[in-house]
C-alpha cells in the first residue's frame, strides 16, 4: 500500500507521534506499507497517486485548500488524523 502523509496548517505533532509509535505501529501496518510522500520526512516535490493519504491539520489558507483537493484527487482513501484535522 502506497501512502502519503500530508500536513496542512498544523504543528506536525500528530504525524510525528503516529510514526513514533514504534513496534505497535509496525504490528498494525505489518503488510505492504510504503510512505512515498511526506514533506516532513521525504524530499519529494510532486504528490503521487496512492492508496491512502493521511492528513493532519486544518484547511486555513487557499494553499491548504488547493493542496487538499489535489491530495483527494490522487488518493483512493483519505484519513484525517489529529485534533485539528
């Protein structure tokens, strides 16, 4: 499963906590799971098409709105993560 991790207007704390879950996270995601896009962790400019996008943060700017629309169009499943998502 190819995965994007997207941060809108936020502190990136939710994704960092999610990825720091260690063994518990690996157990849950023990299948075919590849993070292919995450500005916090991977230097990739173009958002690829994926099976799953995990989005944290809120839509607070025009740029956020454009980004979330592009992410939705390129994702089979979209999940909002965190208290401000």
